[in-house]
C-alpha cells in the first residue's frame, strides 16, 4: 500500500465564520460547494465542513472535546513568516497557545487554535527543505544495518 493522505477535514461549528478566518490568514478555497470549502495545500486538500455533519458521516458521537490530540503544521521559510502567520491568526480571533520562539531542534515556531479549537503549529525548521509548492522535503535517512539476532547459536 502506498502511504498517502489526500484530504484532511476539519469539523467546524460555524462554516461561514471558519471559512472567513482561513481566508483572513491567507488561504484561498479552490472549491466552495454546499457549505464545504476545499483548500489546496501542496498535494493534500484541507476541507472545512460542519462538525455535526462530519460526526454523523463518520458515525461518531460528538462529545465536544476541546482537543483530540492532533496538531496540524504549516512549515514556512523564515522566522519572520512564522511571526506574520501567528499575528494574522491572532488578529482574526485565534487563541495563540504558544508564542513564536526558538525550538529545541534549532528552528522557530508558534502555535494557535483556530476558531473551532483545531491546533496549528507554524514552524520554520532549518532541517527541512521546502519545495516550490511549500511541500516539506525531509532529509534523506541513512540506511540502518539489519541488527536482528541470529537464530543459530555457535558452541
């Protein structure tokens, strides 16, 4: 099987408010159909859809949890761009949960909750490259030798 994520859907309480928020921080929907916004994001599509409809479609009771243990990330090319995106999010009603600051990995990042509580990290990671379309380019992993124990014992 090929590893792939093609679409991420964020359940939102107020579709118009959520769409306006994402537009205000610089996102442009590629499609807007029946109160569902589709944003192109370098090979993945981010979708905004009613939280109630999403829960029903997934067969899940919505308990209104504030955070489900998932964070989305938007990697950018510079520390200044991190500051700019976090400032735009704050100015448009997001709760900044971590002010931009240097990170343990030598980068720079901040985090916010959007208007529906979805957590976003905005990061500049000098260890990752960014392709022209904004896709993250991971460094090449070094091959690891096979260290499985030998099943035969020698006397």
